[in-house]
């Protein structure tokens, strides 16, 4: 994968960071996806359809990039303590809340 440098004004950068956070992605991923969409267009204006294999490969690369940007994806502070792991009451309460939310949304 190649790296590029892009300069933008402060306000554009701020808005892009906010939008990326809303989409649970990075500014780099937004730019990458935009450039991919540009590259998929032919000069005559017709769009080259992305094959299923290309789409899956792109999605896999995005997930891998996200994991790498988070420092590998596994952090010790994300682990549950033994007490939290075996707290059945909390697990039941969390399950019930998820069921209530699902019923509300349905």
C-alpha cells in the first residue's frame, strides 16, 4: 500500500475528523474510499463495477487497517477481570436490556 500526503485547511480537517468519528472510521479510510471510487470510474464516465472478490478484499483491508490503527486490536485494559467475567447477574441484566431495546426497535 502506498502512502500519500494531503494538505487541507484546519476547518476541513476538523469536519472530516468529526464525520469519520460519526462513521466509526478514520479520515484516511474516508480519503482512501473516495480515491477508490474515483479510480473505478472510466474516462468516458461509466463506472466499473466492483467484483465480489474485490469488495471482500477491500472490506478485509479496511478491517485490518482499523485494527492496526488501534494498536493491534488487543489491549490488556480491554480484558475483563475474573470477577467481571463470572458476574452472571450483570450478564443477565445486560441481556435483558438488549432484549428490551430490540423489542422497542422492532
